[in-house]
C-alpha cells in the first residue's frame, strides 16, 4: 500500500531516521544508544503506518520485541529460538 508521507507521524519517522544516521556517522557508536534509536525508529514506523490508516502486525511485533519490558522468553518463543 502506498501513502503520502505527510503529517506529524511522518515527521517523527524522519527525525528518528536522522537520529540513527547521526549515530552511525560518528567516530564511535555506543550500542545501547543505537538500540534505543532503532527502537524509536520502529515505533515511528508503526505510528506512520497507523496514521495512514493501516495496521501492521509485523511493525507491532518489532516494536514489542525491542521493548525492554517484553520478556526475553516471549521474544524467543515468537522467533522460534531457545538456548
């Protein structure tokens, strides 16, 4: 589905992408900061999709997987992995 990338949710997505790019352009990258930027980007992608009237189970799954409050066991069960 195509949509016009306009409005506050899309602006937030652009800002989240710019933040990640700025981290990657640095001389050194703190992986926790990169992870937080990735989580913000995923959340912004979901919000942009929803602002366009779309739902996305996959985007929601990514956001949930990146949420540190989601139990590791739930992520592993979803991904079909275990140690």
